[in-house]
C-alpha cells in the first residue's frame, strides 16, 4: 500500500504541516508553533545560557515516516546539512517496505562515579565499600528522594581498582530524565562516607556519559530483492554494502566517517527533542572503541536472501528535564512523535541512525555520494553565492549543467543570469 507520506517533500511547507497535523493529531498550540516558526523569546533564551545575545536558528525538518517495532512515526530533525533528511527518508522508506526496524533495550540506567585516590589499602577498602553497598545506596536515595517517589533510584554499586584509583560506580534508574542532576547530587552525597570508609581522598564525583546501562539495539532485515529492480543489481548492491560494513570495522579512518553518517540522523533527532547531543556523541564514540580499536557502530551482513543491518549504542535519551520543557519547538517535536517515553524515543533514534547509514552506504557504493548529495547541496550553494529566493531555481538548473558546481561557478552563473 502506498504511504500517505509518499512525495511528502514535493508538497508546500504549509501542506506538510497540515498533513502532519491531521495524521499525527497535533495539538493546536503545536500547530501554531510550526506555522508561526518563531524563535525562543528573550525571557527564556536569556535564562538558558550566560552572556545571552539572541537566538541562533537551524532548519527544523521531519522524516515523514519510519516503522519501528510495528509502529509508524514522524520524526523531527534539526540539521544544517542538505541531503540528510532526504537520505533518512529514503532509507526509512526502503526498510519500511521490508517490515521496518525491531529494537531491543534491556534497561535504562545511568552510571556515575566517585574516584578516590591516596587510599592506604585499596583491596581492603574495595571489599569494605562493596559490603556496605546497601547503606551507600540508601544514602544516595536519601539525597534525591523525588526520583525514588517516581519509581527510580540508586540500584547498584560496584567498586574497581584502576591504576592509582579506587573507583566507585553508582548505577541509577533515572526514569524519564537524562539524570545528570540526580546522579551528581547522589555522588556528592557519597563522597564523605566513601572517604571515611576508604581512608582515602575523593577526587571527584560525577555522572559518566559512557552510558553502558542504556544500550539500544536496532535491527532490520531487508530482502535483497527489495534493493533494486533487477536481481543482479540487488545482489551486487547487498554485497557491496556488506563490504562497506566490513571496511568500517577494520579501518578507523573509514569508521569515523561511517559513524559521522550515522550521527547525521541521530544528532538531528537528539537536537530536535531537546536532548544533550554532546553526551550522546561522547558515549557512542567511547562505545565504538570499546575493544581498543575505533569501529563502525553499525554492521550489515548477508544472511540467506536478506541483508541484515544492526546497530547498538548507548542512548540515554530523556523526555523531561534540561531545556526540554522550555522550548516550544521541542514540545512540537514530542507531539509529532506521539508523546513517546524515553525508551521508545531511544529505539526510534537508533533506527534513524541505522536507516541514515543504509542510505549513505547505498549511495557510496553505487553512484557515489556526490550525485545525491550535490543535487540537494546546490540550493545551499546558490544561496551562498548570493542568489535571491526567486533566483534559486534558475541558478540550481544552471549549476546542474556544469561539470564542477562550486561557489566560483555559482557566482559566475548568477552574474550571467542577472545580465
Ligand atoms: P534518489 O534515488 O534520487 O531518490 O536518492 P528518489 O528521488 O528516488 O526518492 C526516493 C525517496 O527518497 C523519496 O520517496 C523520499 O523519501 C526521499 P518518495 O517521497 O518520493 O516516496 N527523498 C527526499 N526526501 C526529502 N527531500 C528530497 C528527497 N529526495 C528523495 N529532496 C537521495 C536521493 C538524496 C535520497 C540519495 O542519493 C541518498 O540517500 N544519498 C545519500 C545522502 C547522504 O547520506 N547525505 C548525508 C551527507 S553526506 C555525509 O555526511 C555522510 C557520509 O560521508 C557518511 C558515510 O560516508 O557513510 C556519506
């Protein structure tokens, strides 16, 4: 069956908003936010950061449809880069026809650490602290009772010796929050008791962004026959995508770019939902190097008649806290997504990363990235060259005919168009 979102990008901006409003049952205030497209008021922006000067805009877009765990979602994306949204839409469409993405998330907890140094007898202190786990968990929970009332709280405490440090790790169920304030408050409350128990000194107590207790896996299975119109082309494409996946496992130069492509999608959704993209990037890159070598976060392999894609990464995504409640565009994003909870949002984000990666690899091993990317990049190039909105279409058409559509060429063509 043809999706109602097919050809979405060919509609006008107003039509796209109307379609989303109807299909995703957006609230009136979020419809107004999308239509009016205003920036954060000074009263809000001025309280969010220091030395505030104004606001800084980026394009707010949508991946119209992706299927995750049998559900259809429209996913908000904030990005400055042309072809990212097109590629994600393309990947989601091809993979959606093959059943979409299935995801798995075992638990969603955050980890924080208190690092102790100059501990007289580390082995003895390690054993003692571990024995006192229940007491320490209680101290942590008393420091942040509201998360306990919400059904979360400190769950586990582990202790490790690393070089000169005795490190105490606290594992906390933070429910729907990102958890930095919760963890940092708990960890600071543990410092003094840990100093007393270890007879050492605390260096710091801080949340870790290496969120290995919030791992998400997304997987898709695409019949190879769905990849191209003829069987030989489809088989050739699947084969090359599997080779591209292997390259990203063995060469860090390729792995970094492979993962950058994944983050084209992931970051765009993380920003649109008001989450902390630095935290997500830091955790995922640490995970990509977990065995000592930096590798691609996703893999593609052929199993029988199917191409199987899989990605696993830490995604401690929040639906409350931080700037999430302050930005009306973030409220519109959540409305578009169907007011998802944190685990569901993490599942969607991992799937967007995987379909973004699929589209990039498909382009790379066939036409090369330039043809699709440049097709969409030309509009930015035209604006960059100084074209007025009404001149952009003509300049893009002229740029398409040139062998090297760069800024210099765009400026010269614009001069010709105006003469
Ligand atoms: P195409 O085959 O020309 O697309 O690919 P199409 O015209 O046949 O359209 C197919 C579907 O793509 C459409 O379905 C849309 O979903 C979507 P429909 O709605 O018609 O049913 N689509 C669009 N959506 C929004 N706006 C558009 C648009 N065009 C198509 N204008 C496409 C064109 C760009 C999708 C393809 O060439 C592609 O996927 N290229 C990859 C582009 C990419 O990855 N860009 C990211 C920047 S490059 C980079 O940073 C990452 C990289 O280095 C990572 C790595 O190395 O791994 C590449």
